[in-house]
C-alpha cells in the first residue's frame, strides 16, 4: 500500500520499508512519529485508489526517525549589474531520515 503524505508543507510518497528525507524534525533518533495528513492511498497494482478531501479520515503512516543529516551545499549568488555588487553565500539544509514502518488506511 502506498500513501501520499503531507508533512511540513511537502508531499512525500510512502511505502512500508522505504526511507523518506524530510526537513529537520526536533526529536531523537529511534522515536516513532505518526503522520496523519494522508492525501491519497493506492495499492501496488493501482486498482484500489482512495482520494481524500483533502485528507483521508482514519488514515495514518507510522515512521521511525533513523538519523539527522545535512543536505549538499548550495551556492547562492546575489548580483547587481552596473553597481559592482556581488555576494556569494552558501547554504546547507538540516534533514531527517525517516523509515516507514506502517501504512494504515481504514477508509
């Protein structure tokens, strides 16, 4: 069973056993988190599809926090022509790796 989950403003496709990389979660590795904003659920063949309005009632995805990591470095360049202005800054986002334990849909 697959589920499309809305978490922190981003949509992720979750399947049991898969890993998700999301924005930083302020909890320790090894803790369990329940994601209850399930937008869509479907099976492997695609025969059974459940669409939420906007969320599916009584549907949840249980994930476990595996570890915290940092994304690759991104270069940001600000530039204004004819003013001799340019500025380079770098950014690395904090991320959390989640392991999908269970996808449960009762709808």
